């Protein structure tokens, strides 16, 4: 469980707060794409799919481009669903990665 918030108090102000976190089974996937020389793959296309079950075709979920450090993030992810990532840079497939989230 995690939460984050910002507070910008005014002059002579007292702020009282109470935070209760709700259980959440969802997951997130954060990663980094690198080129063969170890440098970040900037603007690589990362596509997320739910992998096909029993020979079915993968179902497209979402896509994004990597940032200046090669990072990407997807979430929330459904628990217990096999995911497939496809990564492309300059029209060349860099890597495929299957991810199985665990409870």
C-alpha cells in the first residue's frame, strides 16, 4: 500500500489530516529499455498485451514511448494475468518479454 500527497500551508495555518490506505491487489510494471551499447533507448515504443490463452491471440492493452532515460511504466495491471511486452526502436524489434504477475 502506498500513497503520496502534497501540502502547501498558508501563513498561521494548521493542517490536520488522517489517511487510511485501502487494500489494492493491482500491480505496476516499470522498466528501462537499453541499446546494445548500454545507453538508454529514448523514444522506443513499448506495447503491452494480455497474452493469449490456449493459443489465442494476444490482446492489445496499451502503449507508450520511453523517456530520455529509457524508462517506461504501465499500471495498474490486473493480478494473475500473463502479460506480453513488445519493444520497438527505429522500426526494429528490440525485445519481447512475457510477464506473469503473482499474487
